């Protein structure tokens, strides 16, 4: 079967995000991102094998590393950077993923909805299902029904890893989102997390990996909150002043 290069090129050029991804690959981008959501107990061997591989072949990335990279345009470590992006603030991240990251001294970036940890245990499953978190209660959590991390666990994670805001209630911000909703989901959610971990939250991530854009009205809330970086579908960008 022959490969039709022209047809492939025409298909790729229809989606500017796909074109952008190819541009990054061709330019040998220095920082990769691997996304994780649920990290179930039965998958621990796979997760450990993956993190062990990352630690052997890539460099962990901190916010300070990103600052230097954006300031200089040069990645300063011998190995390319890699960010394990761990989404949604699930309790299983603390129980199963955190020990593996710590074992291999590899930095994780935890993207959490800032209000999830405040939901009473018996209401967390309903909250998850109604906010597109799509989860269940694993057998090991049936006794108390808690599926979100606690604030104490979050604070512990923040000592060695990066905590990022993934809105307040797993909320999709669009061009029609009200100012009130943006204030709550972009600004108040960041303040809520910071009040518990006692350190700045520098990164905001759109829901559903939106193609990067500020939307004119959303930008003022991003700036008001004091974020350094915004994560879109294919890239992280520094907040423009």
C-alpha cells in the first residue's frame, strides 16, 4: 500500500492545531507533557515503569525551570524536560502516584479543580459526575466515600511538586462565560488553593485542553489572579502583560 503524501498534507493543514504539533516535533521541542487522570491501584506497576523510564531519559521540570526557559529561550538541562501532568485532584493521585514520583525524584504537576477538596465526602461522587469528572468510588475508598484529595494531602504534595489550578469546579470557560463565573473559576479558585498550600499557584489550565486563547474578557481575570502561565491544548504560554 503506497503512502499518499499529498493527501496526508492536505488533511493535516485543515487543522491548525495539528500543524502546530508537527511544527513542535520538527523543531525538537525541549519539554514534553504526559497527561494522567485516574491512577487506579491495579495500574501501579505500569505507572512505576513509566516514571522510572522518564527519570532515566528526561529531566523533571519546575516552575523555576520554565521561568528560565522563557527568559532565555534555552533549555539549560542536558536531557529534555518532561512534565507528568496529573489531572483532577483525585485521592488516588496521592495514594498511588505520589509515592512513585517521590521514589524516582521526578516532579509531577498536579492540575486540580480548586473547590473539589471542599465537597463533603458523601457528596463527592455526585459532584464528580455532575462536573464531568466521570469517576466512581474504588473499593478501597468505600468506607468513607472520599475520592478527592484532602487539603492536607495537597499541601504535602506542594512541598515537592507543582500545584496548578484547573478552574474551581471543573468548569469550561468559553467566550460567553459571565464575568461572575470567570471571577469564581479563575481568580477565586486560585486564592482557595493558595490559602491551603501557603504558596503561589502560578499555572492555570483551561478545561478540555482548549486551544490556547485568552478570550479578551478572560485575560483580565488571568492577569488579576496573578498567574505566570496558561496551559492550552498543545502548549504552555507565559501570561502577557
